[in-house]
């Protein structure tokens, strides 16, 4: 098959509840939606879920737009391919920019699955018809506000809660949640905010006593040794997120025992093919994985749902219902969780109808390969 047209939509939605991590606070999300159309008019959708600012990873909405229009679109347009991996190989020489690549990878996989007449989950080798999901809660103004959030999410049926932590918002917050909800499946995520020093070790030793399922990304992205040393000193599994942007990073983690759980983010790994490889390698090593989120709109959320149906996703995924984040999502029906579980669609591709009219109408900016005679400045 051949891609005949690429459209990119820079799209923004307000968050129902603003979200604060160790690095910053945000009240809206801006992602770039990718639409690929083949010569027969079949369509695939993907989502570039890069944060707007370079605080989680180096990419931003602007760098993703630049890389997509200048380097990825020219490699995708007109290329012949049958398997998504073939299309992805076309951009292999572009280094980094995993989020930008993941948006195109998702669209290629959706298109591929639709053409095969199978669900994206089935195309990936998924084995579950529904997946366990959990919620991620940001840093709140005070502990009462946090307890209120936890209580609301438990009432909504979620059984797993992940708390964002940062120096100064850690042991007391976790102790309060644990005291109020003794049996909730609880885990914490530091987004790399802790220095590798004795004060931090004391925090993690204290957190080790709360029966957490995991402590996610305590130290900075590249510091595998700090994570390995911490894992020797505490019982709670260390989970890596930001550190793992390639299969080689995962091999490093496994070799060093720098973490015993892997957060697979499709975007962070550069797309679905790499995410699936990471899943398989972790499964062979006996390391469980779960699917992290980037506050995706419905397209990215459906992609996360599909990969979460693979067998080694053994902890709840951050694929909570659309209603936790957005009033009106861009897919129909929106993703819904019941009793903390989300059904994996069995209809072709993503399994949701994408509201193209609304996206085209409300986008902040649009790129359409059909309306540019020659891609300005495009580089092969
Ligand atoms: O580390 O998981 C993270 C959001 C932005 C940046 C980093 C992270 C997150 C989340 C989002 O936790 C969770 C979700 O999408 O439900
Ligand atoms: Mg994380």
C-alpha cells in the first residue's frame, strides 16, 4: 500500500482538573493528530502526545511539528509498505524524536489493522478483551485535597491509584492516603525529581514501608546506576519510565537490575512496534509491564488500550476513562471505565470513530500534504 496524503492537526483541549507533576502544572493539553490516507482512501489515525514543554522529555509540540513536517512526512508520502515496521524503517535514520515518530507509527498500525479487517489489539497480538486501568493523581495544594481526589476515583470504580511525588510532597502524602485507604493498590511516580543522595535514600526507605506496588522513576533519566543501587536497598520494585526510550535501554535496565517493572509508554518508545518489542523482551525476562499515559486524547488512548491487551501487561494501565480528563473527547464513543476496567474494542483498527470534522474545524493549525505543491524545505 502507499500513503497518498498526510494531514496533521495541532489540537488543544482543556483538562477538567489541572495536573501538577514534580516539574510543572498544566490546565490543558495540546497534541498533534496524524491522519494517513492510502491510495484506496483507507485512513489511519495516530497521536503525537508530546507535552507542550520540554520538562518530561526533550520534545515539545513545536519540535514534533517541525520534525513531522520536515522529516517524517516526506519519508511516509508515496512509500510502499505492507507492514508498519517497513514504514517505520523509512524514518530510522532520524535520531530521537520518539513522540513524533510514535504518532506516525500509531496511524500506520491503525491503517494496517483496518485493511486487515482486524482490531488494532488483535493486529498487535493482544489476548485480553478488557484491561485493568488505574488513575494518576497530580500533586495537590494540600493533603485534604489529595484525599478528596483519591476518594472520588475509588468511588468511580478505579482500584489503583498512582500518586505523583516530589521532594517535600512524599512521605506525608503517602502516609495520609495509606491511613485513609489501607487496601488501595498504591504506587508513586517521582518523574526523576530526586537527587541521588542520602536524604533521598531516607525518603525511599520510608516509602518502602507502605506496601507500594512500585516506585516509578525516582532519579534522572540517564542514571541507571542510581536506580540499580536503590533497587538493592529497598524491597519495593523500582519502575522505570523516562529512562527507557529504546530496547537498548531496556536491556541495560535488565542487565543492571535497575528496575523490576517497566512502564511502557508507546510515545516514549517511538511507537507501537518498539513498544511491542519491549513488551516481548520484558516478558522473556520475567519483568512485568504496564502502560503509562500522557493524557492522550481518544486516539492515543485507544492505542494505549490496544497495546495493554498484550499478555505481559500485568499491572493496571493509565488508560482511565476519557471523562477523567476531558469533557468532550475526539472519539465516539469516548473511552469508558467500569469498575476500573475498560473493554478492548473488537471492531477494525482503533475501534472508535474519530470526529474528523471537529478536529479539522477546531485545530490550531493544520498541515495537509494535498495542499502543498512541494514540501517546503523538506529533507530526505
Ligand atoms: O510520568 O506518567 C507520567 C503525564 C505527563 C507526563 C508524565 C506522566 C504523566 C501521567 C499521565 O502520569 C497519566 C495519564 O495519562 O493518565
Ligand atoms: Mg511516569
